[in-house]
């Protein structure tokens, strides 16, 4: 009881309530923040019709919807520069069309192996932005894969397939995700603490 008779004892709970109220008002005022124009590197190490299909999908994604700015802003880069570009925090992520992608997709059903698009995630830049970019890029890859799956099924004309080809038929394009800079940042922090 003595605690509540002290004037300072009342100040702490009131201060906590005021701080919570201010943060709540701030969140309410922000509403639903939209992510726009996150810089993403596009790395093209192959050529062919299937590569052009990916580039067309990227171009479509870069236009935005209903006049709004797009979520991702793509710039063409070289894969050997990506480490430096990520270290300089120029990109949240990178989409890589690797060498051999076109042939891998062309022969996916014959070889029983899906084609792979690489996604590099720069979590050292900004974790939230990197996750938005990752989600958008994986959505793009899923959409492309679904379109190819539909085409493959339509071209089969009712033919039966064996079980080994079923997974490729459902997902002819897969994503290979590489999280970047986590280890480098941890190593840098360890070096700073050692000095």
C-alpha cells in the first residue's frame, strides 16, 4: 500500500500507457504501408525462347498494377558483381537465369528434371525488404512454372505418364534460394568484438 501512496509510483504505469498509446496511434496513422520499387538485380546467363519468357514475365512485373508503382524495380547486372553489389546494399535480391536453363526446361520431361531459377536474398540490406523481394520472386517463379505445367499437360493429349515424370509435370521450374550476407555479417560482428 505504501507503494501506491508515493507520487512516483504512479508515474511509471502512466508513462507506459502513454507510450503504448503513441505507438498505437502511429501504427494506425500508417495504415497499410505499401512496398514499392525495391531494387532487384536481374542476371541473365543464358539465351533462348524460355529465357525470353522469363524476361517478359519480369518486364510485366515491372509495370505495376492499375497505374501503381511496381513492387520490384529490376536492373540487369552480372553474377560476378553480385557480392559487391549486395555488400554495397544496392539490391534486396537477385533473380538469376543460369546457364543451361533454356535447355533444362526444353528437356524437362525427357530428362525427368525441373529447370532451376536462382534467387539470391540480401538479408544484410534490410530483412523485411529482402523478404518482400523473396516472396515476389518466388511468386513469379511459381506463376511461370504453373504456365509451363499447363502447356506440358495440354501437349500430352491424354497420354499416360509414369510416376517419375509427375513431379516435373507439376513443377517444371523450381527456385533455388540462396540467403546472402548472413554469414558475412556474423563474421564481421565477431571480428569487431575481437578487436
